[in-house]
């Protein structure tokens, strides 16, 4: 049976007798650990520590450990509706995405008013926190406030980005593009995957992206946007892992 895990602030983790925040204390009550049972605390920034549950409180039994930061991997994805986007955030966290950039393109069905975007980001962070607890992740991804398509382009330029796109002539498969880019020396530039909305990019959006990103295909099947995002992340992360 896996160890219970609690996401806490760094000072709580570093204390030998941690005094938990309200959220962490509530989560501990839900877990209902038995006396003597071990609980792992982690702060989402690489630190973790094992504690024992004794008499209704936690006592540190291990040292603070620092896990290395995962290799950079950014997901640019046009926001999908409701639970589909939550699912994307959850699975991207499990796969070790280090940054998630929610994008609102011209054909994105979901529209988010500017004054609501920070609240949306906070909600998605809670989804990521739950996913990290379940998947034994030590680092939380950075989730950005949703950005309009044009505002995403400067961020794309900072990465080696692969965009799922229909172009003429047809683009190369993602794995082939990864192999070629690796041979050309993109190791120092963090990779990224960009996935469009269900209605695809507009011609102008696609032209802008293809001027700074590598168009690729995600296979012969027509994938939903959220499936394409996970396909792309899985392929890039597996490729990274095979080279380390």
C-alpha cells in the first residue's frame, strides 16, 4: 500500500513537529491514518519528508530530501470544455509537464473573461495538486493564467516547440521530428508541445506557429484536443527519459 501524502508549505515540511495549515489538516483527517502510520509531506518544489502519525499529530522521522527538478517540458494547449480541461491538467501533471500554458485561440469554444482568469488558474492548480499527491510527483507544474493566442507566441519562441498541425505537404511524425531536433542540438532548449482547439487553428494562427515551431503529426487517427495533448507529452517525455 502506498504511503499517504500531504502537500504542505515548506516551513511545515522543515519542522520536526509540523503544525499543519487548515487545508493540510483537513486532508489528513480525510486520510484517517492509524497511530504509527507514515505520512509523506511534500512542498511541490522538490522537497519531501517522512513523518509518523502519533496521537493525532505528525512527528518527523526522516530528513528533508530534495528531488532533482524534472527536465523542462511545456504544454501549450487551447482550453477545452469543463472536465476535459481538468483531465488534461491532471494527466499533464502525472506525466511531468513542468509548465502548462492555457491558450485562448480564435476557434477555442471556451471563453474566459480577463477578470476571471486568475481564479481559473487557482482552480487548475488545485487539480494539479491532487494529481501530484496521487502520482508521487515531488514538483508541481507552473500553470499560467490563460493567455490569448498572440500572447502565447513569445513564450513559444523560448522553447523548441512541436505543434500538432495539418500542413501541405503533410508534416513528419512527432518521433521523427524529435530525433532530428535532438541530433541538431536542441538539448539546451526546453521542448514544448502545442495543441490547438477542436476546430483547429485558423490559417493565420497556423502560419504564425509554423514560423517558429515544428509542425508534426500525432498519427493517422483524428484525436480529440485533450487526447492529442497527452499523446504529445507522453512521446516527448518518453524520448527525454530515453536520452538520460
